[in-house]
């Protein structure tokens, strides 16, 4: 049931995306949003999930947002946020991550991040993980993130 | 599904702490940091599946924090800070012990906690137990957590939790409650202060 719904959802999205790109192919191609300083935290042994951090820059004049993420390295990729609220640390999925016009979105420890669930291979320091981010205008950003072991702070 | 440790106990603890500070009757005989009216001894299960009694750590300065392994951020960040503290202590490092107490016993079996600690160079125990036993410890430290269902995520649920690091003296009494933002230097200073006290 869930699977069927998800499939339907994906199909609808794809259809919407195709329709959109058919109408405004230039808009999708002209996106100048870029990424840098991507990295993935090496998960603990046998842990099947980890987080990816990256800085997304939008030098353009239109506000954009990241609405989806996917990767061959994980079964599911989600947009998440960590919030400090009344002394509590809360982790919750978010629908989109805003990248303001002429600004940036900083995905970093303690804040916004990309969660990789169901890792297919245990990532270790030195590996690279490729993630594709989809923007609200249908454009995609390819992110190549080195895996880093963060064992101790200086 | 949502489970919250009663706020009243935390409030009482805070009030008692204010009174303690105001009257100067913290239980500490010297000018050192006051004894906070939280904490107390407990029995849980360590990451090797063995029974753990907090009284076994008398004579050591103990760092306690609550977390859960599914969160890939807070726990590694705190553990990496404490590993740095350990490194900076050098020869004095054997005088401290870290206790990482889970608030997610369904997912955090002893084996999971053991893996969680594997990447960090510090003398630490991951602790779990029954929900009731963990709630009792959480309560007594004035900590809080809340299980938040997230049906839209494959995580199914996340656990919101307080992020203080409690520093216990050699007699098992809580002397510092350090916020998450504390730097390695600040933690080091608290630990060093307590290491200088006589056991």
C-alpha cells in the first residue's frame, strides 16, 4: 500500500517535472545554484545511517529551495534539521531547505543536514559519497562528498 | 507515544539548587563548586551487557550525558569533545570516566552502544536499561527527553533530549552541569578542578 502510494507519488512528481521542463526548459537550465565543502560523517561501525553536510550557494536573483535528495549509496535520503529548543535537541525531517537569492544554505553539524538511511556499504574515511539534490525549479545539483572520521576535536 | 519526564521534578531540582547556592549549604566543605541537588547512584547495563553500578566509579571524576545512537550529530560531537578532553589531560586521563546513557533503549542495545563508542579514544561506557530504570536516572539528573513520532521519515521516530554534560566528583556528587555549547577548555577546566580535590 505504502509502496504503491510512493510509486504513485513519484510518478506524479515525474509527470509534473516533465510538464514543467517542457514548458520552461530555460528556467531549469539557468539555475546557478552550486555546492561546496561537502562532507559525510563516518558512521560508527555497523551503523546504517549518517549525515551529509554541505554549503549551497545561490548567486541568482530568485530564491530557490532544495526539495529532494537521493543517492546510490543509501536506500533513503531525507532532508533533516536539528533544532535547539528550550534546552532540548530536536531532530526532525523537513520538507524543503531554503536557499535565498544571493545567499546560501549552510548544512552543518547542529543544524540542517542531509540524512542517509540504509547505507548500502559502510562508508569509511577517504571514501566519497555522491548525492543528487533536486531544487524546486527541477534543476539538480550533484554533490560529491568525502567521508571524514571525526574522532576528536582539536 | 510521547513520553516526557515530569517537569515538576526538574523545577524542584532547580529551586533546590537556588536555595543551596543562596544559603551556601551545598555540602561542599571547601570553596569549590557547590554540590548540585541532582544525580544520585544508579544501576544500569553497560555496553558489554554487564550490570553496572555507579558506585563502582568512586574515586574517579565522571562525565555523564544522555543521548541516543540514531542521532548522528549530538552524540558524536559530545564524544569527540570528551575525547579531546581526555587527550589534553594526558597522564591524568585515567582519573576520569565517561558515561553515555541512552534514552532510546529499543534501538540502543549494548552492542549498538559499543559500536557507537568505537571511533573515539576515551574511557567510556555506554549504558542502557529498562525504560523505567532509565527514566529514573533521567529524572534524578533533571534531564528530559521526548519520543517524537516521525511517520514521514524512515527513522519512524526521533528522540528530543536535553544535552547537558554532568560532571561528578570523586564521591559521585554532581558539581557541574555544562551546556552543550561548552568548549573543550571549559569541560577541561571543570574536570581539572574536581581532579584536584581529595578523593
